[in-house]
């Protein structure tokens, strides 16, 4: 796993390198005379002892590494949002924080639906019921004794008809 410092070092090296795009030009593949080189926005790069694959790898790394760094940032952000939504459960203490949690959960579904296991309302509700059964089998009913199940049922039902 890469640390934040390692990612920062990679980003710094990427930003310090000659601007892209870079393209490999290989003798006898891309042209007939001269030597193979990597064209950059600055001086061309010539390598000694490099294979065609080495040239292509190095040239494409200039474009690929920034894309990979962006994807890592996106995934870290989404992971952070996922953890934020989960961690918000501890902060639900009243109606306002419950409504905020529901809105954040809805946003999480919109932004990260590919990470959700239950994509249909049917699967989602059945999984809630299954989780309650499993939880109470393992831990008992104590955490649920304070819930007003009638109000919770009303809340869930109103989601069906309210516009």
C-alpha cells in the first residue's frame, strides 16, 4: 500500500518532468532512418539498450501516471465518503441528524452505486430485514428496545408515497 508521502513524491516527480504528451518513435516501426527516441514537449529523449516495449512504456508513463494518480485520489475520496456515511451513524441523535444521514446515504448511492450490494428497493429492504434477524440472533434485542417500530414503519412506508 502506498503511503500519502509516497503518493506525494510520485506526484512531485510527475509534475517536475517535462510536460506531456510523450510519444515513442521506434526505428523500423514508426520510421526508416535514424535512431529511436521519445518525443516530448521539450528535448527528445534517446535511450541506450532499451527495447521497443521500454520506449513505449516510458513514453506512455508520462500520460498514464497522472491518470493513475487522479484515479487513486478519486477512490480515496469515495472511500472517505463511504466511511463518512458509516461514521455518521454515531452522530444520529435527533430528527435533523437522521434526515441529514438519509440525504448523505442517498448521495452515497448516487455517487457510489457500484459499491452497493443491494441496488433494488426489494433487495435493500430484504437485506435490512435479514440484518436485523442476524443481529438479534447474535446480540439480542437490547439495542432495538428503544426504537419506536411503528414510527420507523411509517417512515419507511412514507418513502413509497411521498413526493
